[in-house]
């Protein structure tokens, strides 16, 4: 319906987070050969990591982070994730908008 679509544009979709103070990021991680499990386990120890997936392709692991601001996100990636033994490289994507399903 056109009216419903316009209403959602004006009032915001109920499942889309607008103007949240949290900064969400996705870290695409490559690891050394045979180090996938060790890095995965190391990520589980970080409270800011809200999701981890092992993947096939250019990257080996994707981690979803939540932080209070960009400075904290930077500190998590630079000082904590990159210092996990076995991490070779990281690429960080900062989320601009998200829709989360109610579980």
C-alpha cells in the first residue's frame, strides 16, 4: 500500500533503528592456516562481539561488534582483535542502519 509506505517513511519502520547511540561494526578477518578455531575462540572472550561466523572465501571469519562510539570500536579492533594470535588482517565495516528481527 502506498499510504503504508509513506507512513513508514515519515514515522520510521518499527524494526529499523534510527539514531541509535551504539556503533555497530562488522570485522572481516583473515587468519593464518589452521588458526580458524583459535581465533574464533579468542573472539568469544570479547564482550563487544555479538556474533561470529566462520565463512569460506576471501575472509575466514566475520564478527559483529557493538560499541558505544567510534573510538571504542577502533580500540576493540586495533588493540584486542588484531592481537589475537592467528589474526592476519582485518577489514572493518561500520553499519549505517540495521533491521533486526524480533527473536
